[in-house]
C-alpha cells in the first residue's frame, strides 16, 4: 500500500520518523508498565491512595515546571546527544528503582524521589523531542505526525498495563521497572541512526532566551491562542482522566476487583479511541481543512463528556469514553500542530515548552479541584458540570473574541499582524 501525503500513516514512509516512532512506542510501553507497577506498589505497601496520587504528580508536574528551561536549551544545544543522554538518565533511574525494589527497599518516600527525578529528566528533553519534528516530516504532514505520536502513546496505554500485570504476577514488581529501563535504550539507539539539523544556537543567557521565547509566543496569534486553549481544556475538561477510577466505582457496583476491572476497561477504551482518532485525523483534515477539524473537535468535546457523564452502565461508559478519547485526541493533536506550524523556527523549542507548561500545570490543578467536588456531588455531576462549563467558554470565545477563534481555525488571516510585530524585533525573524 502506497502511503499518500493525505493519509494518517503517511509520516511513516519517512525513514527517520519511522525509526524514532517505533523506538518511542517501545519506550512508552515500558513507561506505562512502570506507571501501573509503582501505583499498585505504593498503594499495596501503604494502604493509602494518596501515595499513588503523589507518585503520579512527581512524574507529571515537572513537565509543567521545567519545560521552559528545556525549551530554551533545545534552541541552543545539539538535540541528538541531549535526547540520548536524557533517555539514558531515565533508564538509570528505572534501573535503580528495579534494584531497590528487588532488594526490598521500597519506602514510598524514596520511590517518590526517584520518580520525580525521572520526571525532571523527561521534562527537560521533551521540548528537544518535539522540536525535531520538522527534521522528520514535511510541514504538510505535521498533523498526521502529531496524531501518530499521540497514537503510539495511547497504544502504550493499552499494551503497557496488560504487560505490567502479567510481569508482576510472574516475576514481581522489580521486573516491570527493569523492563522500563531497557525500553529507554530503544530511543538511545534510534537517535544514532537519524540526522538532525543544528539548532539556532543563539548567544546570551538562558533567562534572556526564555524572555525572547515568551515575546515570540505572544507575538504569534496562533501560538498564543493554542496555548491558552490547551490550558483551558486541560483545566476544565481533561480531569476526566484522573476521575476514571471514581467513574469505575460508580459504574461497577462491586468490590475492589470489580472496580479494578472497570478502571482497566475504561482506560483501555480511552486509549483505543485515541488511536482511532489518530488514524482518522489526517484524512479528515485533508477533506475538511485542519482549522475546521480543530473547531469541530473543540465543539464536540463537551458533548462527548456529557455522554460519558450520563452513562448508566459500565459498557455504556466504555463506549462513551471511546468517543471522548477520539475527540480529545483531535483537540490535543490539533492544538499541538497549530503551535508546531506557527512557531518561529529559531524559537520553536521555547514556544513548544510554553504549550507543555499550560498542559502540565493546568491538568493537575483541574484534577485537584474536581476530585473533592466529585466526592461531594458525584463524579457524574462533576464531569457533566465541567462539560457544560467548557461548552460555555467555547461559546463566549466564539461570540466575544472572534479574532481568537480565527487564530486557531484560520491562522492565515492573522499572519499580517504577526509580521508587523516581527518587524520591530529583528532577532525574531524565521
């Protein structure tokens, strides 16, 4: 089968993208194995779910806090050695976790510290990984490439938990961490076989580089609108992900084993929906236009969340969450692609890092806000309320801020104003 430019799988015909995509898929399967294993381990050892939340925060929050530094470095340093070194660092931490756990040293505070250290390494190299996309595929395939990257992450979400369960049952918790350590080596090996362009390598301090990157982001209407949008979606809509176990409890009407089974089914349904969305996005964008598809995805997300919130049974919940995963992938990939396309070349790493900040900070804050609310009024009402609030925000934006909406769905019409701003700042030329 020939892969045409308008198809979802078209980026895989490019050797460099295919090599890194396959390696990242292997690594993400390992990451999900560790995520499941460490959550189960700390809960089993302490009997407190709060430790699982803390470990998850330790792995995720550094993305929101350290991404700007990673973005500034990504525009100054050679990307291939940093990506390799970062993955090696994560592999070493995973190996340390495996050794400690196998030796019986599984104090939750120690595990939290190591997972946070691993999260810091991941946060620093994430902008490097995203900034190399133009070296891997042509601009016309950015959406398909972004969707495929999301697909491999969600494929890991499907495969990793199942492998973790089998591995833990057969060999113990330490084996899952060892498998994760080995999986990072796939990326280290892969980057040895790809050619990447040199970064701009601008002079000056990191602080000035961050300031210039922030100025470049503000000057580009599409980047600014996409970053604000992902922040709102992550704060209001995305906490449904953290509340999946609570929804599983509501829909399972059983004991701990029934809740665990329902959680697994719902999580898998979201992952399958996201993979399906990744395969559909590029063909739909070719037919509808990328901006129009993003607009429809933003409009349909509250509808899908309402459907999920009202699910009367576990299987209705599975079907609904499949739909949520599909539409949410459209929003996430669409906004990420907008940033990739609109970011000035010399500032791409920094602009992408601000996108990661908006996502990485807003999501845990939203989850912390919606969690107690779900305990008070129920997870269904909480999810429904967040869906209605998100719909209201979208309607207000469309009615009161048409320029903001045009920057997202029709970025070509905002280019003139951006050019005028760049004219006053020569160092921000593409």
